[in-house]
């Protein structure tokens, strides 16, 4: 069955910059700065306007929290976000490899005669 093309996910870019700024509690210019710095990468509309997803809004809030509550500068926040992304990618890779190892162990047990 094909996925519904109208189904919205957390990654669907739907919020224009003014709405995203309001939802994140930030000024639209701050969102533009975060985009320029690569902290958040919103989607683009046909007219090249920024469109933010629900996940982008959560990320904007996290950037603001790290900045205000922990006093981390934007370069530090960018590095933290990069490391978190890499950590997630590596965890996914570990899980994939564990599955492969389990499958190979099962194949070895199945094909080798008992000792």
C-alpha cells in the first residue's frame, strides 16, 4: 500500500518563518541567523521562502535553551548538534551491525554440524 502523499510527519516543512519564530519563542531574524550558521536547515518553498517542520521547531527551542540556560555560544551549540547527530548515526550503525552479526551467527549454527 502506498503512503498517503498528504500525510504530515515531524519532518514535513509547513511553518513559514513568522509562525516558526512564534512557536519557538524567537525573533524571525534569529531564525535567519541560525539558518546562515547551519544550526537549523529549514526546507524551502517554491518561492525560496523558509519552511520549518515540527522537528525544526524543537531544534530551535533546544538551541535557545543551550544558549540561555547553559551560556553556550552558537559555535559550541553547532558542535554539540553535530556530535549528537554523529552519535545517533553511530548508534544506528551499531544496531544494524548487531543484527547482521546475529544473522551470521544463526547461519553458522544452522549450517555447521554439531561438535
